[in-house]
C-alpha cells in the first residue's frame, strides 16, 4: 500500500483474522523526509477496496471508473511502423 505496510499485521494467523474482522484499517500515512499526503481520490479508492461489507465494497465497474484513475491511462496506440494496434496502455 501507500505506506509500504499491509493494513493489518499480526504474528499469528488467528489474531490477524480478528484484526481484519473487528478493526477498521488506519488511514494511509508515510513517514520520513519524503512523506506526502495521500489524495482524497486515493483515500476514497482504498476505503472502497477495503470495505468489509461485500454489498458496500467497490465493484469492478466502479473500480475502473473511479476518479483515482482519471488521466492515468491513455487511449490504445497505433504502431506507425507496422500499422497495427498496440493493445497495451501507457501511463501518463
């Protein structure tokens, strides 16, 4: 995740399950000299992905159109040399 740490951690599997079931994940934070604040879009995406209730959890369609991804992927590119479509996406 954003901080480089999982949302829950425990030395034992049974305790880890209890943490996941009973506690909400903490807001993402980075520490150190190069720390930055997560955007509202990122926090919203994480909240949707880590929602415990499956009925409230973000689905695939919502994930793909979430504002966090706005402008990240460009359109499908056409290779000038071969005149074929390249199905890969490029990032900003």
